[in-house]
C-alpha cells in the first residue's frame, strides 16, 4: 500500500469532519477524530509500516484549530451582528469559520483569499446558501481587520 495524496481542499474537508465531533465530545482525542475522518473515505490511509498515514497539513489544521479555539472564537465574536452570539452559529459554520481564520492568521503559504474561497466551498457543500452568505460576511470583515492591522 502507498500513501494517498490528498489535495489541500480534500484535507480541509477531512479537517472539518474531524473537528465537528471534537466540538461535541470532550473525551475524543485529536488522533481518534482524524482517524475517523480518514475512515469516512474509501481509500486506504496506511503507510508501508502499517501505521496510519495522516497528512501533515491535516494534523496542523485540526491541531491548530483545537489549540487556538478560544482565540479564533474571539475573532469571530468581534464580527457578529448585535443580536448574535457564538452559540447561535450553526456548528458546521462555526468550525468552517475557525478553520478559515486559522489559515488566514497562522498558515503562511495559504493566501487569505484562498482560505476564504475554500470556506465558501465547504459551506456550499455542508450548509446552505444563507450560511454561505453569513460565513462570507464574517470572513470578509475578518480579512478587512487583518489588512488594516
């Protein structure tokens, strides 16, 4: 068996699938969540030595979002409308926002516009049009703030 190369887009999707249960289940480990996300795919993610193969970027994205969740949520809160709280945001949309903001602030080789576009693609697939507009609005404001800083 050989390693399966995933595109960054596919890795973001796997990260979303790993981060979603992590948000609900405090007992779940990052490793287990990533393993489960990889198992959702029909392809084998096992390396030559029998160890599970976890793409480096997937580990970075899931670990980074978990480690900086409070900070990422603060950035999101700063861009919510008057009557909105973070608890009102659909979990899937919240995780997509966290991932995009993490990429914008902490991943040097991902242009901000790519992080934004990828977030919108994930929202298109896993949420609805209303969510896509919401995510786009929040991320556009985050980008504006980042550019001004």
